């Protein structure tokens, strides 16, 4: 009985974890630089100066949109988060 209860709890927590991961995936979308607001583009371009923008994701959380850019610069990967108003987070 105790083993059965343990298995049920484990399955419940696993389902909850997968549910949260699915929610995150729904709120994130890969976008191009051209799909970002002009202010966000300027911030990303400034940080990427001399580097390569590998990817940009747009995430909406609590009615706020954030853009996360992955930049390869000087052999290092840099991740920045930018609010819609171009504020670096």
C-alpha cells in the first residue's frame, strides 16, 4: 500500500513538471531580429556589435513581453534579455 502511494505521488509530481514545461514552451517563440520592436532591435544590435546573433526568443509572462537573444561574440556565448521598451533586464 505504501509503495502504491509512493508511485502515485511520483506520477503526480511528474505530470505537474511536464505541465509546467508545456506552459513555458507555449509562452516562448523563436523570432527573427526583424520581428522585434525597433527599440529591442537596437539594443540587441548594440550588444551583438562584432558578434553573431544566434537566436532570439520572445516570451510573454504576466502580460509582459521579453526578448532573449543569444549572441556569439569573441568566442563566447552571451545571453541578454530585453524588455519591449529596450531596457536590458
